[in-house]
């Protein structure tokens, strides 16, 4: 549901989904670690009236999680 963005070697793919007439913040964060693609699904309770707004928030939250946790998100 939006274009993936790169942040510090990670890819953040926004994947907002419809929930109760709004769109919930969700993204998939991926990174290749030791030749293996690791994936983390980020889901937040935040909901927005449009998929674009939810996707923008998912990218912001994804960047924040990467900055705070780095590769630990894959543990």
C-alpha cells in the first residue's frame, strides 16, 4: 500500500489495513543479515481515515523502531 523506503540499511514497506472503517498503522521492516532476509511486522493501534495517512505514520514509526532497537527487532 505504498512504496517502501530505505532507512539505515533497512526497508520499511507500509502495509496499512482496513479496520472498523479506518486504516490501521502497519509495516513490514526487512534487512539482509548474514545472507538471510530478516522480517519484522510492525503493527500499532493508531488508526487513520485514509490508507495514505496510515502509511505515512507506519514509515515514521518504522524509522523510530529501527533507530531505537536496530537488529534486535528480529530477535
